[in-house]
């Protein structure tokens, strides 16, 4: 117990707090700040396009620093490809260079941004486990008095434990919300930039699918006009000839595939069985023993987990009984106070009775003396 307390002192909570803060700061500077920069660059580019359209001078989008430093490489590639396509009278699609990957996911380190919330939550849970371990090591289940003394230590550890969880989950939620909001703003900025660029600077080209569809339609129209009569006559005969020629081949291929598949499955089964037997023999029959050992270790771990859960249940039962004992002790104390008050009241009645008895005896003595004097006079 002392060894665990020495390994997990109170400064472990501060290390968890510091780790959560460091991870949050890294996420802000590595993920959010670059994302804010690219979004601001797109908004600034839209304003430049609008001002350039009103001025009517040299196109500002042809400058290499039009998109800023973070998007300079993507914009240079666009300018190079746009120049080559413009010589051939073809437009260049700006969405191939300014899109979610180059503006949002790349500069914003999307993989790191997805990992940071789970990392913050994991750090908070780690701090919770450390605090609970530190609190549980201070409990002595063998003695009720020691158990009652160890409860404040447990509560102190739980306070630190839940503090790290609250901080980790809060930072995770705030970072996740900020990241989602920033990504949404970035997506909106990309759409606005593409819309402004295609309307003010360069016309958007046709999609590849649309171009292929148009080309296929033109080609099909030409072929249909050239081979209209020939196709209608030869289609049926070609279909019958091909089906008759390929029917035996297809049947034999199906039979071959079914047989080869069964043989392959049986061969794989024999290979696996032989491999396991050879591994077991080469390891002096320790391969199967290793599997049995792993099974036994797994069963022991499950038993240990059940014992820990049973211990936690017993601890809850002891705490409940301690609370009931405190309630019973309070009731006994109240009844004892009432009993003492009744004894005091009885003592007051006895004192009054003794005073009245003494007064009556005094009167009897006086009456006896008077009678004695009267008898003497007689």
C-alpha cells in the first residue's frame, strides 16, 4: 500500500492537468489556427476578386501571392495548369486545386484533429483511475475503524479523479465544437470562393462525366447513321453464333472452377493442419500448451475481475451498514437523553415529597408536644 502511494503521489493529478492543457494548446495551434488562416485567405481572395471586377485592371488572381502563404503551392499549380490549358482554348477547374483537401483537411491536420478529442478524454479517464487507485489503497477492509478513517482519503482521491475527467471531457467538447465550426466555415468559404472565381474570373469547365457523355453521344450518333442497316441484320446472327460457340466453353469453365475451388479449400485445410502439427512438434508439443496457457490466463483474469467487482460490492455494503449504524447511534443517543431527563424529573418529585414529609413530621412533633403539655396540665 505504501509503495503504491509513493508511486502515485498527489502531483500525478497535476501532470494529468498539464498534459490535458498541452494537448489542447497543440490542437489549437496545429489544427485550428491554420484552418482559420486558410479560411481568412479565401475570404480575402473573394474581396479581391470583387474589387478587381469593379476596377477592370490586370486580373489580380494571376499573382502568385493571391491566396497567401498557406495556399501558395496549390495556387501556383493551378496557374501553371491554367496557362497550358488556356493556350489550347480550354478552361481549368479551380476546384481541383482549391478544395477540402488543400484548404481544410491538409492545413488543419484532420487526422490530428480527430485524435485530440479522444486523447483528451483518455487523459481524463487516466486521471480518474489514478485518483481512484490512490483512494482505494488507503482503505483497510479488515478493520471497521480503519475503514472509516480511510473514507476521507477515498473521497479526496475521487475528487481529484473526477476533476481530471471534467477537465478532459470539457476540453474535448470545446475543441471538437471549435473544430467542427471552423471546418464548416472553411467549407462555406471554399464554396463562396469557387462561385466568385467562376463568375468573375474564369468560367467553370464541364465535368469529366459530362464531356464523356457528350462524346459518347456524338460517336454513337455517327455510328448509328453509318451502320444502321448493317447492325440490324447482323445483330441476331452474331448473337446466336457467339452463344453457340461459347456455351461449351462456359460450361467447362464452370465445372473447372467448381472442382478447383473444392481442391483449393481442401488443400488449405491440409496445409493449416500440417503447419500446426509441425509447429507443435518443433516446439516439443509446447504450441498447444501455449494455447492452453493463454486460455488459463484469460480465465484467471476474468476471475480476478470478478473478485474486484465483488470487493467493490462489499465496500458499498460496508458503507451502507456504517450509515445505518450512525443512524441507530443517533436514535440511541436521543432516547438516552430522554431517559436522563425523566430521571431528573423523578428526582425533583422525590425532593418535593421529602420536603412535604419533613414538614408533616414537624407538625406532628408540635402536635405531640402540645398534647403532652395538655396532659401535664390535666
